[in-house]
C-alpha cells in the first residue's frame, strides 16, 4: 500500500457546531417547546435497540417521524419486528443500501423541507444508534447548513447490551479519507486510534498503518464498567505500544469532542494528525468531526471499512436503557 496515495482529500466547508451542548434524553422528553415542530429520523434495522428511542418518543402529537431502513438483511433478527413497530404506528420505512449515504441525505433533506414553515422553529432529531458511519458522520455538517439559526439538530445514541463472549470481528479492508486535508510531505505523523471490542481489526489497522507515534483512546466512563475492562484487556497489545493513552466520556459528547480537538491541536504542531476511529458510535462521530471543525492542513480522519466475511453473522443488540445526546444550532 502506498500510504501517501490514500491521503488525497477534497476541500469541505468548516463545521461550526454552534451552541453545541450535551443533552439528556429524559430532560428533553419532559420539555415542551412552543412554536416548534419536531422531526424525528429513526432507523429500522436488525438490532432490537433500534426502536427503543422511538418507543419512548413517538406518542407526542407534535412530532413527525421519518424512518430509514436497509435494503440488506431485511429478514434478519429484529428487523421484521422493527418494521412492524413503525408500520403499526403509521410510519413508512424507506429503504436504502448501507453504502447509499447520498440517498439518505436527500431523503432527510426532503423531510426537512416539508416540515419547515416560516411560523415555527424546527428541531430535527437523529437516532443514529443503528446507522452505519457513512450515514451518521455526514449528517452534522449537512444539517447545520440547511437548518435555520433558530432550528436545532439533536443526535441520540441508545447504548447496547452486547452478547457475552467473543464479539464477531470483520478485520479491516479499505482505508479512505472521510475528512481533512493531509500534508503529503509531512515528516512526522501522529495516529490517534479509537479502540473498541474488535481487537483483530485494531491490530490489522495498526499493522497496515505502522504508526510513527501512536495515541490510543477509548470510552471511559462507558456503557458498563465491564465493557471498559474488556476493551483494555482485548487491546492490551496495542495499548502497550501506544506512546500516549487517554479516555473520553461516552455520556458527554461535548467533553469528548473538546478533548479530541485538544489532542489534534497539540500534536499538529509536530506534523500531521491522523484519526482512525473505532469503538462506540459517539466517539467515532466525535473523531470524524474533528478535521471538519479544525480545518487545518494536516488533520485527517480515516474511515476503515470492515472486511466482508461470508460466515459472519449479525449480532442482535438490545438497549441498556441509557441514551446519550447532544445538540447544535443551524447556521442558515
């Protein structure tokens, strides 16, 4: 692999995340906004947790729902029950391929345009618990540029209770730049790895990239203390190789994002900073947004796709009851 060839990037607008704050799902559900319409975007997938946020949210009459589904694995695990849940409540499920982020963005934009009126503010809620990263990581920049200054975007993540035992691994396949602009002649590179349950995948990424200076981070506090310990044990080899290790809170997106931005700003003085996120979705999302917010040459985020394996079985993940959120304002 020619590492420099991967680092070709395209100029993108700067992410502003105005009025970014961590929000509580319970506090939001008890709040009542006047002159505000709430559009909720959910996913119908094969994990049982994909309907958890909607079950707690859908009864309110001032909320409308747009439900996205996958064309893949439509008969797997909890997907049929998820479809029935939404159909029984009068919601159509619009299906897209997991790779069709453009179609998803266009569908959400259409729903927003139908919901927006001059007389009311619009709050758009994204339940990204079961979204693939090429959907949810593209949404913050997209939403803030089509929402008005009085509108708000909310992102919600329902924590999952993963089955005991070895979590299925898919290894690593294609590396691509999600965001940022690299210095192809950089003499020093810092790689910032996010760690999760997939130790085989993490080792594969590390062996391909062969980091010059390695920083690792993982969620702590996490969903459960036992999950934190599992990440530490499963990734012990990589953590021993790391020049620096830090943690980021799963329950405070603003704090996690700020910490990741601080790491990028500190080490970009030495050369390029390359984020390679894995682990829980909120930290993958926070890492992916750093180059979009910093917008300096040399700060990059890689997305590494999973190797498709014929015998790999999907895992049904049920909700733990914990829900983590953050919000920001539009800029139009």
